[in-house]
C-alpha cells in the first residue's frame, strides 16, 4: 500500500489517496477532489509507478464529499473500474437529481432555522455549487458495515462511522502484521471533522460521531491512515482527544447561552467562531447546531422556536464545572 498526497484547493488540508497495486489489480481508496491540479498530481503519481487511470480496477470511497470522490467518475470512465461507497451516500455520489434536491431542500430549512443571514446564505450556496456542477459522477456499487473485500495481500473490512457524513466509512486492514485503519474523515490528525453542517442528512450527528470515536478508542488500532494529512500513530489517543474537545465545545456553547441569554444557532456560532468565510459559513453553525441539538435532548438546554436557552439550574452547574468541559452522554 502506498499513500499518495494530493493538494486540496477546494477545501482545506491536503488529501490522501491510497494505492494498492500488486500486479494483479490496481485499487484506490479515495481519489482527491475534482480540480485539474489534483488530477495532474494523481496522474503523475500513477505514471511514476508505471500505471495510468485506465489500469484502475476498483475504487473504495470513504464518503460522498467531493474532495474524496471528485475523480472517481473520470477514472471509471477511463478504466471501467468498479466504484464502491456506503449505501447511505450512493445516490449523492452518483449525482441522483432527487437526492441532491432533497439535500438542498434540507440545507435551506436548516439555514433558515439556524438564523443564517440571507447574504451569507448566498455566498455559501455559490461556494457549494461549484463542485456539484463540475464533478463527473460514477456508477457505484454499495457496501454496508461489516462487508469484507479482498485487496492485494490483505482484506478491507468496512466500519460505518456516521456523523461527519451519513455514509462515512473506514476500512480496517491487516498491514505488516498490524491492525490498521483507513479512517477517511472520521479521524484526522490536525483538525476535528465537522459534524452538523458537513452532511445535514445525519440525525443526531454529534451522538453518532461520538459513538464512532469511542469505537476507534476501543479498537486500539496500531495506525490510522486519514483522508487528510499525515498518518496517525496513536489513533485511540487522537480519538479520545476529539471526544474531550467536544466536551469543551459543549461547555462553550452553554457558556454562550449563559452570557447572551436566549439566542439562535447563528448567534451561538458567531460567539464560538467569529466571522466565517467560504465553507465555514456552513460548518460553524452546523457544529453549533449539532451541540445544541445534543444538549436539548439531554435536557440541558430548552428550545423555543429558533432560540435556545439554558434549562433551569444549568447556569449554576456550568459555574461549578472543573476545567471548562461539559460531560456528554452518548
């Protein structure tokens, strides 16, 4: 297995594609985004190994986001490669019009519910439309949690890790005698994957993501190969760090409500993240919503219309917390 590092001008953080080429078949995990620079980089990496897009037999996608599946359609068009993705993301990857219309309708409902100003909505929608109109979509074969695929001299076992995306999946493998995992965006080495905004189809996004992280902690993988940046040598430690981070973020959400009084998601987001640009116009309020929704179900906050307020007694509990971290149940 070889890691191919690719630039990412569409989002942030260099992408990874993972290549298995044993002479019998050529397999990729993720493809990077759809941009010309990325295509040239991946083609050059293939050429350095005596390969071309036409040699690819199978592509396994961690999820539907365009910076992970952006070149799958082009590669399939050249090679006839079979493209695999979790069933929950298949329609989006294939470019199904009904699925995308449903996504857009749901996004619009959330933007209004969150209190996102119309001018920021316009900037965001223009930003998001670029990838949807330029990506060549593939025909896909679906997989489910627990499915196993022989690849080269190992096997890839699907681990469904919904949260950041509905169909987000990792692939476990035995590599060099170690239990390793291709973690996609479920586990990243530098920043924490967005929940709430990155895929508005996910119900209870923070709860599902925390459970996925707990699964990574319990699995005690020897190494993780993430969708962005460098390998992670202690995946359990990194997953626990992100769990703790969300406890700190929930504390900050509650602190914002304590200081500001009843307010909507956009106002909480502005308090947490300040002014946002680009895709973060989506990710900031999305993350805030994921926490508010989780805290509402726990009875810690109360929603009235579009606004949230602290439940009775929570202000005193917040003041008494040690270390500015709120305990999260999941």
